[in-house]
C-alpha cells in the first residue's frame, strides 16, 4: 500500500524535500527514553506522557536535532515531533492502519471462491484482499518472491497475481501445500470430487487456474 504525497510539505525549505511531522512519543516506559526535552524557542520543558517514552534515547535525539529532523510544531512553540520525509516514505512503504475495516470477511471469501470454481470446495478461505494488503506492505522490489508454506486454497497465489496487475510489478510466488486426500464426508469434499479433485492440492491448483483466467478476462475487458 504505497504512501501518497498528500500532507507532505516543506515549510522550512529542507533540502531533503517535503516532510510530515510524526509524533515523537511511543507507548511503553523505557528508562533510557524518559528524559526532558527543552523547546529552544520557548524554553518550555517536555517529558513523555505517563506510560509513554520518547521514540529514541537521548543521544539519538541529539543527533536528530542536529540533523534538523526535530520540529516543535508549525510555529516552533509546541512539543517535539520528528520529520518523516516523502523520499523515505516512498522507500519504506506506508505505515499500515491498525484497524482494517475495508478488508473482506471470510464469509465473503467463501462465497467468492464458490463463484470462482463453480461450487463450494473449501471452508473459510482467507480473503484475497487481506493477503493482497500484506503483499502491498511487505514487498518493495520489482521481482520479489512471496512464499506460502501453508497454501491451503491458493489465496496467496491469487493475491500475488492481483497485486502485480495493480502496481505493474513482477512478483513471483512459491506455493506449498500437502496432497492431503479430500474428506468425502463433507459437502465441500463431495463438491471438490465432482470437479475432479482428489486432494487439497488439486483444489488449490483448480483455484489458481480459474483465478488466472478471471484476471486475464478482466484485464482484456479493461483494455477495450
């Protein structure tokens, strides 16, 4: 999930370019990060809130201050904040929100997989957009490889393919799943058998093939 330049500004004409002011506090008390910081303009002293610490120890803070990475609000009269440059945000990727309310549910993921292969062949698969979000946050290079040791229904494989299309990269995936015999006592197992699948890996293979077909069709339609 790449960051966007919205909110990055350069009011002090820093040669490193646009930046945002991030909080300089973190949760949790760390003894070597509980020092006082004096605002050089007002002389006011600041300490972390109860139960919190500064992000860095005192020596690192002094380095940041000397490097013009510490600011004290837009007017210079507030508590300390740390600059985060747009150039750095591009390199490191966007910080994920702690609450992902835009991600699909497992119930919807089950319905999606059913519509993709034609029958309900897997219970509670992971949502594709959940794994796609992980890929957005965890891969940065053009040809990164995504490894899934517990491939299950093949969600990770489809997520890699979709994200490649979304940001025009060439990630590869290594998909691992055991050829576990399908349980024919369940309805999902019976459905999988009717589609010619003998093992869980057969189900995953079917899903990946169908996903590739779907992505190709959608891509071709978008180009028309």
